[in-house]
C-alpha cells in the first residue's frame, strides 16, 4: 500500500501525522511525507509595487523550513517502524499534492484539516477540500476536536474513529 501524508508545521498536520503513526498498516506499506512550498500571495505584489525584496532568497528559506518539517516527520514515522520516503514540492499545495499522488500511484492521501468555514474558507481556500474533490485515490481527512476546558486546562484531542 502507498500512503501519502501532506504535512506543514500546523497542529492539524501533527494530528494527521499521529494518526498515520498509530494505524496498523498492512505489511509492505510505504508512507510518502510530502510538503508543498507556496510563495505567499504578498510576494506577487513585488511585481506591482516598489518593494525591494529577494524572492529567490525568500523561497529558499521557505523550502528549507519545509525540508526541516518533512525530515522531522519522516523520522517520527520511521521510529514507529514504517517504511518512509519524503519530498518537498513547489507550488500550490492543492495542485502539487494531487500531482504527486498520481506520480507516486498513492492508494491513500492523509491530510489534516484546519476546519475553516465561511469567509475564512473562501479567502484562505481549503487544501483538504480540494484534495478530497480532485484526488486520484481515497483521501482521509484528520480533524482535531475543538479545544475544550478540562480541569481548567485547554486541551486538544484528536477526533478519529478507527
């Protein structure tokens, strides 16, 4: 089985990682840890405004951050006994993740969800929603429960029924 997990440095991504780590996958399963570097929209403004910035250096720094996240997550999954590969992609994650799933012939894509709704979802987009709609394979969306006070402490729990 080929499983691809999309990661970034968010709590939702970490919930998805924990889910993948805990599942009893079939023997021979390979997990691809993928992250996509997207140049922030504000960077495009440099073409239209008198902004002096080195976009290449900015993209290099973003790529380095994504490589560190992917490397960390790859180590976590390996320590759980999984066979793991990784990649850092460049472009809109909605497109690059689907393209990588096709290239790698993924059987399953696992993504975390930020749970945005309404105007936030419209403005920020939803990688998970797009992947679910356009993926060439099944998609598992891991959500976090809303934070709830428990004994005076705010805790976040992973919602996933197995």
